[in-house]
C-alpha cells in the first residue's frame, strides 16, 4: 500500500464533501423530528432498508 500527501485542492474537496454530508445528516434529523411529532394518523413508516 502506498501513501502520499494530499494536495491543498484535495484537502478542500474532502472538507467540502464532509460539509455536505453534515448538512444531509442535519436535514435528515430535522425531518425525523418533525415526523415523530406528527399526529398518529399522519405518520407514515419509513421504507424498508435499502429502498429509500
């Protein structure tokens, strides 16, 4: 296995990818909080794993 130092552009690309992943996770958590507070009749169960 070989290792090399990342270039500044590669580092910035990884940082951007992590920012986007963090935003996605925050949005998903917020969506689930809202869904969990919905009245029982309005709640729809999540799709089975791998289908959503």
